[in-house]
C-alpha cells in the first residue's frame, strides 16, 4: 500500500469523498454522460464501475438539465428546478425505463424482473418515492417483489410501473 496517495486517490477510497468530488466536477464542467464522468474520474486516479457511478449520482441528487448548447448535462440538485418528491418520481420513472424487464401481479403482490444485479437498485428507488400504495419491497439479484396495501392492488401497481417503463416519465399514482 502506498502511503503518499494523492488527494484524488484518497477520494476514490471513500464514498463520501468521491461523491463530493463528483459534485464539484458537475458544478465546474458540462458533463453529458456517465462514461464521460468516469473518464474524468479515471484521469484523477479514481476508477469506478458504471453501477457505482450511477448510485453516486443518485445519492447526491444529480439531475440532467439542458445546457446553453442544447446538450443534456449533469447538474447539482436545486430546489428551484424540481421538488424533492418530484425528483424521486422522475428518477424512478427513468429507472423503470432503463431496467424494468417485466411486471406481473397476483392479488396484492407484484413481481418485477430486472437485468441481473439491478433489482436492489430498483427497489431502493421505489422505496425512496414512498408510494402510499406499497407496503414495502424485497429485492434479490434480478427480482423485486412489491407488496400492495390493497388486497387486489398488484395489477394496478403493475400497470403503474409498466406505464413508466414505456414513457420514462412519472404517471399518477394508483
């Protein structure tokens, strides 16, 4: 182990420090993609997987906004742009569009299939929105189970998530 690590190498070893650096970078530069951000971090000695980077951006509340050039870029969270609840709903809709493979219901249960490794990420996004219709979620590697408050609410939840997967946008809660 090297004892004379640079500041950027130390930042890579701490989630909080890495997220602070990411926040600094998106404030200082127009960064249009996670790949671009990963390359910038790598130049500073911080190597992160796309999954880790995605979670970091989610944790810091980064949003995509249109820059003056017309390109969508990452930006720090702003209360002026969108409310916290709306931001969580937009994030959930985006995640639905990206990772929801299927959704099937039985009575008050909803089983959501995702690509391998994405279920816990998806369940966390559901939990953060705190939908009144959902008692809770359980996630494995590629499957999320959501439990509806209503005895027959699984079908409505399936329709809700499938609609967001199709559009990538929030829909009215069921």
